[in-house]
C-alpha cells in the first residue's frame, strides 16, 4: 500500500517540480562528467600538472556537494511545507509519524535515484564534450570514445548521495516535531506578511547601498589588504546583500501605504504587492541566491581571464622552439644538440653568451619602482636598499644587469622573424617586456649604464617577445655593441633552436634527462637555483630546458584545470539558484489562479494577464541577477584590471565580466522561459 502511494506521489512530484528533477539530473551529469576527468588514465599520464586537475576538480566537488545539499534540503523542506495539509490528513486517518516519514523519505530517494540514473546517462554525453574541449586546449587530437570508471561512478554517487543523506536527516527531525494543527496551517502561515517597523526597516536599503559604495571605494583605493581585511570585506558584503532585500520590501510596502502615484497605473498595485510579499517571505533565500550568482559570475569571469591568458600570452612567452640555459659559459651544448637532432631536424640554432659588468642600475630602478615589489627594496627614507637588492635572495632578477652583444641579439631577432637593429659605439638598446614597458614607460634617462669607455647613451627601447623569463635576461636585456660586450664578464650561456617540424612529444623529457652539475630535477623538469624569473606573478615557468611544443600543452592543461574547476562550480551554482527561483514561482502558480481569475473578471483579457505574469516573473527573476551583476561586475573589473596588469593581457577588464554574464544569461533565459510557460499554463487554466 505504502509502496503504491509512494510511487504515485513520486510521479506527481516529477510533474509538479519538473524543474527541480531536471536540475538534479543535470547536476548529476555535470558531476559525473567532471569526475571522469579525474579518473581518466590517459589524462593523468599526460603531464605532471594533470595532478592539479584532479586536485582542483576534487576541491570544486567539495563546494558543489555543499550547495547541492543545500538545494536538496531546501527542496525537501519546501515540498514538505507545500504538502503539509496532505500529511496532516494522513495523521487524521491514523497513520503514524514514522510511517509518514518513511513514506516521504522513500519518495525522495526514488526521485533522487531516478534523477541520478538519468544524470549518469546524460553525463556520458557531457563527458565527451569536456574531453573534446580539454584535448583541444592542450593541442591534442581527440577521438570520441566512451570511458567508464567504477571509481568515477562511486565518487559521483557518494557526492550526490551525501547531499541527499544530509537533507533527509534534517527532514526526519522535522517529522518528529510536527502535529496536525501545525501541518494544516503551515501553508497559510507562509502567506502572511507581517508589516511591522517598516520605517525602521526602510533604513536597511540606503545603509546597504552606502555599504556597497564604501566596498567599491575600498576595493579600488585601499592598499593594505591582508587575510583579516579580506574576510571582513567578504562578511560585510554578504551582510549587505541580506540588508538590501529587507530594505527593498520595506520600501515597497511603505510606498503602497502612502499611496504613491505609481500604484494606480495599470496593474502596478497588484505587482508591487506580489513582489513585496515574495521578497519579504524569501529575503533570506534571495540573499543566498544573490550570493550564489555573485560567486558563479566571478568564477566564470576569472575562468575567462585564464583562457584569455593562454590564448594571448603563451605563444609569446616562448618564441623559439627550444631554448636551453647553462651556468657553464664554456658549454658547447653538444649533448643537447645530439638529443634534439635524434628525432628532429634543426632548421637553425645559435649559442651565445649573456654578460654582466658588476653593476645593477636597471635592477635597482625596477625593484624600487614596479608596483609588484611595493616598498620591499626601499629603505625607510625611500632610497634603494642595495643590501637586499644584491643579496641574491630575490626571485625576480639576476644580481647584476644582463647584457647581450649586438650580433647575438640580431641573430635572435632573425630567428624570430624580426628585422635587425643598428647600434653605434657608446650607445645601448634596452629590450624590455611589453608588460613592464606599459607600466614603467621610458625610464632610461634615470639610468647610468657603464661601458668600457664610460657611460653609454640609450638608442631606444624594443618590446618584442624574446623569452625574457630568465633565459634572455629577466624582464629585460641591455643590448651593447660586440666591442663593448667583449670587455664585460660572461654571466651564463644560452642555446636557442628552431625545428623544421613540430617537436617530438618526449623531447622536453629527454633534455631534462641530461645530467648537469648546475641543475636538479623538480616535478619532472630540470631547474636551477641560479636562474631569475622576472616580475611575472600569475604563471611563471623557469626551467633550464624549454621545448615550446611540449610546454605550451602542459601549461594549457594547468590553466584548463583552473578554468574547468571554476566553470564547474559556476554552472552548478547558477543551476541551483535558478531552480529555487523557478520552483518558488511554479509552486505558487496554481495558488495564484484565483487572483488572475479576479483580474479576468474585472476586464483584463488573456493577453493582458499574460503580460502581468511576464512582469511579475521578470521582477522576481531580474532582482537577484541584476544585484549580483552589480556586485560581481565591480569586483570582476578590479580583478580583471589587476590580471591584465600582472600578465600583460590586453582585453578590457569589463570584457571578462561581460562574457561571463552573457554565458550565464543564456542559462538564465532558458529557466525563465520554462518558468513563464509553466506558470502561465497553471495560472490561466480556468481563466
């Protein structure tokens, strides 16, 4: 008997809460697809950085489980409240609380199991899409094939089932405390709006807006950020979101009370009362949904930033097919050239020296003027702290300025497809990273560069990419004539080579396998403590050997790990938030049927009522997303500006947020259309 009743109730729940059922199916599919990346043997064997993909997806799953548990708990409680009258009748006819609890839990589990089964089937499709995107990112060909892992299924089931278990445990406690009177009046109590202390609550809106303004100013102008400040900032932002909705409801109620002119235009009074009612009863839920939208939009914007970085910057970071660093200035690179030539044809190669003359005016200026260093290398009076600059403890620059001979410099430009330059005796050329040039500008007038015959004059600045992350200098090189270079001290030696075809997949590994006294192996690559890295801070690779065709896919896999994790969280968060919005409206649509019948009876036609429904849903849907867009857009512009500043990408900071907003708006529109069609069908059945 209970089994048949449970099955009937499940079918009714699927019909009444179809959006929730479909969302749980999609969430299960997304979880399965992303977990399949963790357990893909082929991906895990590609590069050492594939481990980061597993770690980040696992970390993202932790947050996803929490939010899915919140959704399930919210929906279980919501459905329980909507069916409270039904459960009250069950008690009246003699059913025990344990039986009702067991019945409801069985219904929830059957519904969840059905969504999970559908999600696994859909997840196989999502898996193919994700793998195709990932392989495209790392420049590898992908052939469609089904990958099945029992561990992937187990992990997804554990995460999904864990959310259900947490929700049902809390639901069981509610059944223990329920009584017939409370159940029969639960839905009616939900409709009541307590309009008390509205004048005081109105203050919440201007206070929230003032706080938002202060947070925005703090974000762009406050300098002394630390962990305590960041936590306080985030807590204040969350509190402001909840204050906002309290204030909005109070303002609308007060406006209606004062009989403002706008309430008598069209159906405004009806719409305002409806909106105030929902905001007042759901202000905590709307605040939570707004927070989820903020996180989803920010996560997607940051994912766009990293995607932009790998499209714009990576190819410029390594302009040569192969580049090798050596501390031994007498190194002839014979062994490395033999390894390169085993399976590749070398089109051209060049070995050369980088020099130093025991001075560091460029280092000193950059250490004391670039924003990324702050006041680290300054004394209390603002003058350079030479003890720190020359200590050798810095990761950014070599102890002394790095010089290159003009003939070697022009050879590098030729190999990179650039025209050579001319340089007279007694002059020098500064070759600087474009990112540093954008920040520092021309600072050569503040430098004193010494040559063999005295001070050198600057002939200009070049900013083309020439691999200045520790190989050809760090951030910069000073180009001098061959005669001037010969009077300097050899610092280290470099080999660069271009190949006729794509480098073999294992060339980087074979070069790293060559033993050298000046280096050691770390995370599968050969590194040396003597190399500097420049002032880049987002993505920095300082390896002794660098093979472009091997490293770019590896770095793209690393960046894709961040992108995939952020998109994973963002998609689930936005689906959860939109599900709550949709279910709230669809569950009320039948209850509102009488109200729309009244509107019909006083003269409104079917088209006019449909327009009223559209306005009602648009207000309820747009409020949280627009408020979230205001907050996340401000933060995204700030983060995007910082990202451009530290990486050298050129996309407008607002562009990152715009792309993420468009992406989620498409998902938002789908949910809105489904809700509008369902609401209209339910509310206008008898109109």
